[in-house]
């Protein structure tokens, strides 16, 4: 069987990344006519035009879009395979890692993580970005190094590692009247509450548990983050429910607020770190994952 010219994969990757013959030619140090001939060979090999002209620009065909990620992964795998593994010099490492992380992780480990990384690699940095509805796409596109948040479906090819679990607790001002007696579901539901939701939702698992006892807590304020919820408490009689790891961070800062165990049972939230296969063998990325996992395990 005649094997296809594997150089076409390199050219196809360049064409799909650049979206033009001229851009791909510049990237591969070829003349535009030579790149155009290569595109013709790719079209013949795949039986698809790959790039078609629309107005003054070229756009990929549906087949090209379907192949883009596979072609790019094949390129990266080939590069990794053919290059000797270099020894990672942490002292010389200059890299900023981008992490999609939730409030729970940032509150408990954000500053501590940077200090721990700097012990071995003084020139590294961390960029935290908020969660969004396209976390899996961000991982696939290489826009983020790690997704750190609650466990959720992220695709079969995404690597996932458990970090820790956290449970919800209640938080109120120190002299809140709820502390004058035993905290029961009835007393808990008698006060106005702050709900935390990035999507603006007022109700959640806590409300489902209260509903089983015929109770409905009044939600007077909905905020997007746990941090904004903490600062919204003030001297009010509002009650905020938030993960225990955030509670610890709040109390370590000396904020005048008192925590309490919820009078209803809510399942613990598993927090994981997830990454794309492209980073699986990256030495610096492996080091980052190891530090994060060890840090979380030491504080359990």
C-alpha cells in the first residue's frame, strides 16, 4: 500500500491555522505558488476543497473544521515524539499558567499556591480566569492550562484528577440572633438569605432539602460570587451559605462573621483539576499539577 506524504499533515495544519495560502506559505517558508500546489495535493488526497473562497477571504469547509483538532494533535504528538525530553530547569522557568478556577479554590489556595510555586520557580506567575459556559472549549483550544472547579462532564479525552471535597456552612454577623438558640431548619429558614450564583439563580440544593420539611427560606439578595456575598453581609441579619474552604479563608482574614453547621444535609462538592491531553507530558505542566494536588491534600 502506498503511504500518503506525511508532509501534507504539516502543510494542512498550517493552512487550517492561518486560514490562507499566503499565511501558510509564510509560516512554512515557502512561496505562495508552492503552497498553492501543496493545497491542491491535499485536496486530491482528502477529496475535499478544505479551503474555499468567500469574497476576499478563504473559509474552511465542514470537513476541514472536523479535522482541525485531530491534525493539530497529530502535529504536536509528532513533535513530542521526535524531540528528546529535556530536563526541566525550574530556576530558569519563565511561564504564566492560566487557570479557570472557582471561588472555592482561589479563596483557599490562590495566594498559597503562588508562594509554593515560587519556592522552586521564582519566575512563574498565575492568571486566574472566571468559569464560563465554554470551559471544555477553553481546554481544547489551549487557552487555559487547568480547569479547577466542581466535578462536571468535560469530554472523554480530558484528564481529570480529584483534589478535595467541600461542604456548605452558614455564615452570619457575630451577634446575629440566630445564635441565641439551637439552629434548626425552622430558625435557619426564618431569616433572609443571600444566594450565590454566577447565573443569577436564587434556589439550589439547600432549598430542595428545606422543601422536604415544608420550609422556604426568603432569598433577598443574589450575588455572582462567594466573595461578594461575604462583603454583602455587613451588619445585616442576612445569612450566607458557602463552602467550608471559603469560610476558613474569611475567618483567617479576621472578618467579623461567625460560621455554623447547616441544619440540613447537603452533599459535599468534589473539586477537581482537569487538563487537555496536549499538556499530559509537558514537564512544567506536570510540575504544576503535582504542586496543586499536594497542596490540596496537605490541607484536607
